[in-house]
């Protein structure tokens, strides 16, 4: 789990020397990918708000920490979001930008 925060998630064929970038940019590369290295938190918020209305929603009962850990380890932070205690039964809604990621999540977590 710790490795996912230290190792940048790169696309096929991408490589990067993190020592060339300042600390904040390194964190962005690790969390959001090389194409989003100059993003500010406000940019991430705006980006998420663009795709949220059409997001694929997966409802999770229990296993919140396991589900959140899976998302952090396998997905970019800008491509998923969570709404805690979204339903009356205190279940949580995970929102995904891509339906394929939602399907993988369902198969892995539930």
C-alpha cells in the first residue's frame, strides 16, 4: 500500500526522473499522473465536478477502508470520489469516471 504513494502511476511507455521536479510537482505526478503535474487542488476539484454528473456509482456496505484503499492503490485520485454515508443505511457511494474502473472495483470489493 505504501508503494502506491511513492511510485508514480505512469501510462504505458512513460518514464520520469522525479529528481528534476520540485516536491509539490513530484506529489502531483505520483497522485495524478504526468499529464497533471501542474494541477492545484482547485483544478482537481473542478475536474471532478465536470465528470461527476455522469459518474458510474457503486454502493458499498461496510468494507469502507478496504474499498478506499483499493481505489487509492489502483486509480488516479482525480478519477474517483466517495460520498460517505450517502444512503439511510449508512452505506457509501463510490463514484467512478470510467465504467470499466467501476466494474473492476465491483468485482474486487463486493
